[in-house]
């Protein structure tokens, strides 16, 4: 008899973004990952609840302005369960990059601005998912 996978055995990646360009980049990146289940949620409350319910392996944020992504990340980091959950922020804006990098380093977040080396991000995500 074949063993059915448990809910938490799945490799969930939760994505939240409000930018079409960022979403297209994220979509391109996640196609190269293979063994994941992508959950896309732009509503802040639904996004946070998906994190608690699914317990993802990884989170990708692509909100503009980048301060929105930092706000989402702060709420995630405020919960002890998710202090070490890998988070990547993607931005297509050149505004506030220094500020975003500063906040990202304080929150232990990987931050990428466009143009993005998608191969580099895929390697980072795979390393966290595969463990």
C-alpha cells in the first residue's frame, strides 16, 4: 500500500505581490523549481493565514513600493515560529533601495532588485527547500 504524503510534507512556497512585473519574474523563477506547490495571495490577512496553515518552506514578496514587502516581512518575523523562515523580496523600483537593503538585513531577508539573476534566486530557494 502506497503511503500518502502528509500535508506538511509538501514544499509550499507562498507568494504575495502587487506588481505584474514582479509576479511575472516570480512565475518564471518558480517554474524552474519543480517540486513545489505555489500559493499566491495578495490579500494581507489571507497571506498571513496561509503562512500559519501551510507552514511554507519559503516566502517570496514582490510588493511595490518595497516598503510594503518589508511590512509583510516584519509581521512574519514578529512571530517566533517564523523567525528563520526564508524570505526573498523582489523589487522593480530603484527608489529606496538603500533603505530596503538596510531593513532587509535587519529582518534577515534576501533582497533582489531588477534586473535579477533568476538562476541565483533559484539556487537560493532550492537550497532552503532541499534543506
